[in-house]
């Protein structure tokens, strides 16, 4: 039983490489079946020491089967079963020959014997389902086919069981391989599309961030220019006021009313004749005081005015920045 179970494992390995072996040839043009025979013989010798090549009927039977010498193959499989009645692979190949000859009842017996010796021989279950379906036992065939497909894998879009869906195990393995390759291609395409989508979103976000940074830079530059212009205007106004306060008025600009007012402030009669030098000095002093007071009043008024203007502009600028930030955030949210 150990020998044939190992042959079942070897059978699955050779099935997966059969098509590739047919396409490739080595330096000596060795047929693909030669490697399967060598492996079967090697496993047989390891499991049962002392058995000679003349008694390796299973490997010879498989070789005859692959060469389409079915009578010789059946003889070898019978000889193998006489030596070791628990050999599922011999029963399996014998069943395939019986199916080709439409001997379905004999094939069913062979496959049931194969499954009795090896419950994990899934292809025997699949071939049993195919044979039962051919024999008209559809319900039993569907049960065996369900067991087989669940063991080896279900093809997408083929989950509904029906007698028409039952095919030889080898054909099902080929379809399963195609389905697996299709899934792999779809997965690669999906991953590629997802990467492209993520990259597109990243670039879009970078563009939005760059636009916002540029708008912020321009707004900062505009506010800085406005501040410098305002500071320059304030400096020019202060310089003009300071210059006006330091320059004495021209005598031609002094009116008689100013002279009379000056006399009254100093307790003098407006008709008293004063020396021209003293009178001019007093008048100049009074005028300078008046001008100084006026200049201080104008300076304080100007400072208050510019402070109020700057405070108003700053509040307006902050309000505009808040509205602009909210508008940018709204646009970004709309795009996302």
C-alpha cells in the first residue's frame, strides 16, 4: 500500500509537467514518459527493497498506456495488483482503459477500489463522477463530482453542479489552471490600476497644495507691500510736520490781528509802540508756540488717524484671509 500511494503522488507530479515535457526536448531527445517511468521505478525500489526491474509492472503498465498499448498495459496492471492488491494507481489507469472501451461497470469497480485504498486520490473521485455520469447515474455522479471539485478547487462561474459540467479530471485540471492564470492576470491589472489611481490622487493633491501655497505667497507679498507703503507715508508725514515746526514764519505772514492778540496776552496796549526788534522777537516766539501746539495736535491726530486706518485694514485683511481659507477648503472638499 505504501508503494502505490507514493506512485499516486508521483502521478500528480507528472500530470503537472506533462504538457511542458511534450514541448521540450533535451540533448538526447528523451521522451517525456521516460522520466515518469524512472521515478516510478525508483519509488518502487525504495519502498520494496529486493524487487527487480522485471517485477515493476506498474511502471511498465503506465509506459504501455502512454504508448496506447492498452492490452499490454492491462496485463501489467493485473500483474501489479496480484503482487499488491492495494495499488490505487493501477486501478486508476485500468479504469481509464475500461472507460475508453465503454466498459463503465468495470471502470466503476476499479475506481472504487482505488478510492478504497487511497481516499486522498482526488482524480479517482473525479473520474468516478465522469464514469457514473456516462453510465446514467447522474445523482451519484454529482455527489462524487462535488467532492472532487471541492478538493482540487472550484472554477469561478462554475459553482452550479449539473451533469453537463462533469468532464474528465485531466480536462478539469487544465481549465482550473487557465482560471488560475486569469485570476493572476486580473489581480495584476487591478493592482496596476490601483497604483495608478493612488499616484493620480497624490499628484492632484500636490497640485492643489502648490496652488494654495502660491496664493498664500502672493497674499503675503501684497500685505507686506501695503505695510511698507503705509509706513513710508507715515514717515513722510512726520518729516513734513517736523520741518514745519522748526522753520520760523516770515514777517510778511504776520497779520495785525496776531500782533494785537500778542499784546493782549502780554498785558500791553495794542497801540503802544514797541521796539521793532523786541516786537519781532515776541511775535516770532508766539507764532512758534502756536505752530508747535498746532503741530503737536496735527501729529497726534495723524498718528491716531493712521493707527485707525491700519487697524481697519488689518481687520479687513484678516476677514478676507478667513473667507479665502474657507473658500479654498470648500473647493478642496468638493474635489475630494
